[in-house]
C-alpha cells in the first residue's frame, strides 16, 4: 500500500512496525493489532493509535524533528517534513501527515500491510 494512502489502523500498524524494537514496548497481539505494554505505568495494555493520539504521536514528531505545516489552498492538507531525510507527506490532520512521513522515512513509499487492515 502506498504510504500516502495509509490511515487508521493500517497507519498505526505501520508506525508500530517501525517501532516494534523501540523501548516503548509496542508489540502485536494475537489479532495482529498493535498494542503498547503499559505495565511499567500501572496499566496492563494500552491501544496504539499514534495517528489520532497526541500522547503517542507527539513524542515521535519531537524525537524525529518533523516539521508540520498547513497548505491553505483549496482542499488544503497538513504537511509533515523530515528535514534529515528530505521526506515529506500530507494528510487531513497533522498527526496523520506526521505518521505518514515517519513511516515513509523508515520504510519507503510503499508498505506491506496485512489484508485485514486495508
């Protein structure tokens, strides 16, 4: 699937795929859905939705130094740019644009997404 078309569960899955070896403890449950192990924060599990949850997507934006902007032309979209890698993506919200940019910078312009998420 084209990174530019990723949204919802498919986009969150792609972000988790990039971060599954990261220290935040993202893993895939038995249904292939990305989850976050929150045991060290007093919770057993927490859903992983960085494309809609600022407390999850925001730290990625900050760590990756993604630049957000808004294109004010008809049908305007949010933009996200990764200066270090010269990657940029667009989306209807700043988090969607940023997570698409993050995925594109790590996995490229296309991502193999499980059929049940497309």
